[in-house]
């Protein structure tokens, strides 16, 4: 396997890791491909910039960060240790760098509307007729397939997979630190150096020395706080709700032969669900935002309004909602919105978020999660929640939060259907 080095090390200045070091020719060449450069034009945190104005960082930033963490693990912590195969070094580095390659604009919102899967596009980019594939081929003809299998978690090299995808992996460590830095919150500031120092390679997973347990507890609590304070922030979710409704409206109009003033040709194959790899790669957030800008001039009032709301941050307001108890209220509100002349398909949304901060292994469950194992002084492995009271307290406990989203400004405009709008406000508890 070709492990050609650069004549001198290259570095990227990074606000989170200080420097990202590149010594391998293949890594340097991968970063220079157009498929990887495209990640500069896709935000790491989707609509979070509408809540935390600093959250403008890209998938490019994050991908370099994940690569750098894995590089430190394999070059500084694992090197020469029993259980680590040095031949897997380049495989681990390339998989870390390319793990998010298939993300599209406003990742998850986009995927839901157009039934896309970024993981499947990651595979297509690595295995298809792309610059990334050509660079990987220079290592070995079978190398693209090996990298794709690690990212898809189908590789036999379980230890390499666990470096970029497990309950404590380079991906999570980078996004917690990076997202905390750019959003300006302190929850995600974990002691990564300590966590890395206590990681040890085992045959099929990374384990943590018992002496590092407190750093791991801190990491799990940070992850919990980041989910609820940042990733599931209700304003960010409102931005997503408006974004999804806007894309649904554009798709609906296209499918009903609406004549656009500004033809959305970049969306054609998305609307007809026949997206090719090249069509997908031609999409980034600058392209999508261009259409939102020009759609403010469309004849269709809903498309026009939703485009303006998203661009100018005139988002939906929200109230708490308990579907188990208030399910009848949802149907009643939907009917009232219709009666008030406000289309509930585009102006009324139910959204729920849930997270499992840590889970121990339960065989046979739909999403099996490998637990975090502690390496005891006597060489025995113990599952983290059996040693940590903090982790035991939150293990396997799913927290869920439900909200209803709606355009409050339209509900207070009583020029049309005033009494019905008053009824809606009362039912929502905003009167």
C-alpha cells in the first residue's frame, strides 16, 4: 500500500485544535478534490446560525478536525501499542477525513423533504467516477472500497470503525468542541487531550483506561447539554420547520405544473426523485439560498412568504405540546387554521426531538450501540455505567420534547377571520 509522504508537512490553522497536520500525500490530495472543497459551502449546523449567529462553520472545518483527532490517536497514542495494526493507519485517516462527504445543503431538513440519504451519497462519491475516487485509487485499487466500508460500518476492521463511529469517537469529540466554540457556549468544552491519552486499542474497539473515567463522564454530560441547549434549540427547529415547508411548497408547485418566474433547474431531479450523483454535487447552500432569494418575487403567495421568512428570520413561534394528552387539540387546530384561511400544510407544524445520552449494549435492539468499556488495572473490561454513578443515572433514558410551530404574526392579523384566529390563539395558549 502506497504511503507516500509530502516533502514537508503542511498545516492548517484551526481555532479548535490549533493546527491540523498533514504529512501524507493522499490526505493532501483528497483535501484538494472538488468533492471535498464543496464541503466549504455546506454549514455544519444547518439552521443553527439563525439562533447562534457564530454558527457559520462548515462541514469542511469539521472534517479536517475529525481527521486531526484520528491522526493524533493513531500517531501519538496507538503507535507501537499491542492491538493496533499500523497498516490500518492510512485507512483510518482517509475514513475520518471523508466521513461526511455526502452531506447536502441544510443536511437533515433537505434529506427529509427529498427522501435522500447522505450516507449513501458518501458511498457513491468514494466509489464513483470522482476526483476523490481517483486519489484513493493511487493507494491501491481496492482502497476506495475499504474506506467506504469503514464509513458504512460494514468493514471487518471494527477498531478503525470505532475511531470514527462509536459512543466516544473522533466525530463526536470534534463536533462537540467545534460547535461549542462557534456557538459561544461552554457546555462542549471537554478535556479532549485527557480523553485521547487514556484511549487504548483493543481488537474490535477503542477502550478507556479506568483512570480516565471522569474525563469520559464529562464528555457524556457535555454531549447531553449540547443536544438540549444547542442542537435541539427551539428557534433552530423553527428555522428547520420553515425551511422544510418552503421546500415542500416548491416541490408541490413543480409537481402541479406551476410556471416559475425563476425556473428551479438545480432542483428538477430532486423534485422528480431522480437525482444523479452529479446533480447532487452541484447543490450547495449558496445555490439553494439563491433560489430562496429569487422566489421572493414569485406569484405564489406561500412560496414567496416562506422564502422571505427564512431569509429574513421571521420564523414560526412555538408552544409546548404533549401528543399523548393533547392529540385531539392538534386535529382541532388543523381545522381551525383551514377555517381561518391559513394553510396548515405550510403554516402549522408538529416537531419532536429526542436523545439518548448514553446507552449500554442491548443485543437484538434496532440500533445496537456498542457501550464504552473501561480497562481496569487488572486488564479486565467493565462497561462504563457499572463503574460510573453519573453515567448509570442517565443510561438508557430517552428524553423527548414536543412543540407546535405556527406564524404568530398571521394569527394576530384580525383583518380576516378575526374570531377564528382568536379561538386558535386561545387554544394555543397565546391569547
